[in-house]
């Protein structure tokens, strides 16, 4: 066998293996994103006086978590973050759908510090926006900075006026933040890496897809805040 033939064979095998390597790497990225989201939520809720009020969590239809630890990249002058979203199904939560958040001029990173974002989807219209492929906060659905603390939600009508409640954490400070103009969309490539190309984001959020082992820890964290009211699923 000639050296040229041997080299060509090795190159061919390497090229054939590239999609498999990329797929494995994407799945590893998915798992890291899920774990970072679980960690962010857990850390936030471990400080009750400065956390999301329990009654708001128990009333939320869906939740999205964008961990700043995944190092947002600057794209066309905006800030771009990747995270996960999950919705209530039956007595629990759906498998996580992967999402991307383009914040435009919101400014997730100030002075190089990364920021975690948590979004609560409070009604059916907000849920429908998440089931869509892409939506703009403040335009397609109303958004407001959410209250924090044990009793904050009882002292404000923000739950009645906003369809999405938004929070941020930077440098240890957790508080409501305005995300008007931010665009959220489904991260199809990440969904495909975790669930396969034949699974849609609607199937994921409707609970038609089994929760992967990597996401069970996140679901357990969320299960500590059971639904306060009967939630309805989108068609």
C-alpha cells in the first residue's frame, strides 16, 4: 500500500468522523448549559430575602434561564446569550428547550462581568410566544422587571400588568431588570443535538419528549415550586 493511498484513507475516515465529533461536542455543550442553568436557579433561590417570590414561581407557566457563566459573545453590537426554557406539564415540568437571547442594547455585560437572566412566563399569551419560533419582548409580549423577596409580590400589581417577569444577577446582586427590545428564539441546533432532528420545540414544551438524564437535576429544583393554579397547555 502506497503512502499516498494510506494518507488519503486516513483523511477520508477523519472527514467522515467530523459530524459525529461535532454532534458529541454540541451535546456536551447542551449538558453544560443545562447544568449551568440549574446552578444559577439553585443559587438564586438559596437567598430567600433576595430571591424570586415563591408565589410568582408557583403561578408561572414557563421559566427560561440564561446563565451568564456561558460567556456571552458580542454579535453586531448586541449581547447574545444561550440558555434553556421549560413549561409546566401535568404535575411537573417539560424537558428543557434550548433558547438564545439577543439583548441588543440591554447590556448583559458591564465592565466584563457576566450576568444571569431568569424569565417567568406568567400567562397563556406569554406561553404562546415561547411556543413560537421567535419573539420580541415589549413588542410581541409585555415584560417588566420582577419583584424579589419573600413578600414583594404582595405589594405590587406587576404580576397583573406584565406577561413576562424578568430578573438579572450580576456581581452577586439579583434584581428585576427591564428587557424591552430583547429577542428570544429557539436554538434549533442545540435541540437537535440533544433530542434529534425529528423533534420540534413544541413537542418538547408540551411534554411529549422524555426528560434527559442531564436535565433531571434542573427539573427537581423546579419541582420544589408546584403549580399554585391549574395551568392550561397551548394548542
